[in-house]
């Protein structure tokens, strides 16, 4: 064996040994992955089923790439379609409670709002230095043909990897940054990372982690700095949008912020621009933050189109680049939940805090 091959073999052996000496905490919070069919043939949550199956799975017990683990099932399993920020905070606090005793975490979760939970955890877990992997399934483990088993096994392998220090979603052989993915279909390929490459993928017969894309190790201890208490609304702006009702809500100050989805603002004297201007004017008058994302999942506005948004009256609209709309909503709630002023929330919304957005370059001649 050559010196180079021997060195590579030694690194791999040491890495696998390091994983076997780690310990993973699994939280089963709910979702299809651990359901079983009832007498009527409908899927329903089944307490302790997923725990028992994981404890008996040969792949999880004997693989040197998967660290030993413990499982905690929520006493009342959650339907992800009904989960809100209270549930996101609960999961974050459960991770914090066990943070020092474990080296990685896997969250078994329903698919409907998995990307919202992953985004929320990415912001809540400040200075995260360990992997947090969120996964689930379209077909439960109890069915003979399912995606649950594969997602669990590879998800556990990723949660055992000390090189990862961020919140991720693993689904259908791909690892996504948690705040960079969306649910795009009701199929095995349910999730996609649209404006950022996958952090890792199955290639041929092995999982390849793209380490260059990972967030760097933090400095400082992990902490939770927000209660996600911001009152945030998502509004689609188009020519027929009921902006008058929105203006009433803004004037009553029942909202802290709005995430405004647009296809563009068109001509500054057009219908959409007029509606955007009315929103901007009223929001500014009542100190409500308005962040703008594009409705299309892929790409971002051209510089000239983004400049049109900045030139609307009062300038209360702030374009936040290629951020997912779901992430923008969670991020705004997170920033307000830290107790920040509307001015500071508006300033931080376009900034890259957890890898959630590609920084927008300054226009030529502008001062940043």
C-alpha cells in the first residue's frame, strides 16, 4: 500500500472510530414515518412503534458509521400540518436540554411543514456546533414498500457526522440546508433546495458530503435567543390582490411584519406598483416591516427590478433576495422574537445569518 493510500485509510478509520464513540438523540415528534394502518385502513400515529423498530433495525445497530442512539417520542405525536412556533420552540428547547449529553440529533417529523421547522431551528439554535437532521417519509415504515427506512438510516449516518454543525433536511437521497429548501411535491422527491446546492447526495453506492458548502464551526456556546413572537403575515401581491383589507390590518397595528411575494412590480405607474406603494406608505406610517421575496421558487429579481422596489414611495419595502418565502416568514418572527426594533429587523432581514440567503451585492456607486 502506498503512503498516500495508507494515510487515507487511517483518516477514514479514525473518522469511523470517532463516530462510534459519539451518541445521537432521536426525537420522534410525529408524522407519517411512524404511523400504522388502523382497522379501517387509515394511517394513524402509533405510540412507541417507531422506537421499537429503530431499536431492532440491524443497520442502525451494527454500522460503524452510525453512532449509538436513544429515542424520545413525544407523548402526543404532532400533525405537522398543525404545528406552529410553539412547537418549534419546544423542539429547540428539547435539543438544548440534551445538547451537552449528545453529539448529534435526528428529528423524525411530518413532511407538511418540515421545512418550516428546519428553518425555525436553524435560527433558534444560535452557535449550533452539532448536526441536527430533520427527516420523515411519504410512506410509513410499517408499509412493505416505503421511503422511511432509507431516510432513517442515512439520516442517522449524517447525524453521526461531526463535520456538520447546522440544521439540515435529509430526504430522498439528498441533504439540504434546513432554511434553503421547500416542499415542492407530494412524492418521494418532496423537497428541493432551489437556490443553493444540496449539501450532500447519494452518488452510486455511497453518500457524498460536499464539505465546502457547509457552515463553519461557530465560536461560543449554543443558546436560544428568541421566542419567535413576531406577528408576521405572508401576502401574495398581484393585480387582483385585496390590498384594501391588508391596509386595514396594517393601520390597526395587528402585525409586526409582512413577507410580500411578488412576480415583480412592473412599471412604476402600473397596477402592481400602485398597490405596492400603498402597502409601503401604510406600513411605514405604522412601523410595520415589509420584506419582499419573489413568488417563483427559483432565481431572484434582476438588479433593475430590485431597484424599482427600492424606489417605491417611502421605501418601506426591502427586497431580501433569493430567500425562500417560508424562511423569510420564520426569520422575521425570529428577529422580532429577539426584541429587536422594526428598524433593526428591517436591516437584518436581507443579511445572511445562517446561510439562508445569498448576500445581495451593492449597486455600483452605492454606499453600504
